[in-house]
C-alpha cells in the first residue's frame, strides 16, 4: 500500500477521464483551480472547501530564534503562514483507508 | 472563498463549459486527492503544496474526566505542507 506520489499530471488525467475534455484543457483547469486558491490565500482569505478541508492564513509575530547548530540567536521576522485543517470526511477516509 | 465561489470563478473564465461540468471537474480534483491519501499515497503539487499521510503511533491515553488509562490505537492522519512558491508569495510586500 501507498508510497506513490501523485502530481498535477495525475489530477488532470482524472479530470480527463471524468469529463472528456482534451488532456491539455484538463491540465489547464487543474492549474487554474490551484491558482485561484493560491490567489485568495495571498489576499489573506480563508479557503474553505466543504468535505475537503479549510486553508487559513495566520500571522506570526516576530520572535528571536536560535541556530540549533551554533546556539547563536537570530531574529525571525513577522510572517504569514498557511495552515490546513482537514475535514472530518477526509480524516475518516484517510484513517479507514490506511488501517491494517 | 468557498467551493461554490471557486466553481463560479472557473465558470466565468470558461464560458464554453457548462457550470455542471465545472462542478464535476472541481469535485474530481478534490476527490482524487482524498482517494490518493486513503490509499496511503502522497499528492505533490509544486508551488502550491503537498498532501501526505502521517502515522500516529499507538499510545496510552487518559480519559480527562476520570483519569482512567485508555489504549489509543495507531492511526493515520492527513497532513499538508505549504509549497515554497506559495509560502514566499504569502510574505512578499
């Protein structure tokens, strides 16, 4: 079970099989879904896909970090990070599918 | 942004497609990602991020109300790591 890595190609192949558009157009649609989601996140919006999950942008304050190798203190600038919270459905299916 | 708004935007950009087909396309993409993870596979979308499955070891948990020890089985949980390009875009001026 499961050590394959899927890419955009596999997603466009699935779209191609499901809807019967050309492979080229299927690939473009996959790309535009990702672009719209990214653009919304960059604008600071939450992206909530029901029964999939929610992407949220969180702001982190500046803090003092430490280089773990040298012990040296380094300033970490304030930044925005993305967090993903999977839906219940996704959690259930992932748990059930990977159960031994 | 919610799923229906995403479908709306894609529909507007593709006036030659029926909205119900755009719905099927968008749903297929998300469904494919979940199915892959349910098989234990990873989905790597360069520039956006990667979906993978992490294993949580079995452990001895505790019922917070009674303090009683309970066995918690091994389980698998979805995980998302943001891609470099998106991470950088979130922080550019």
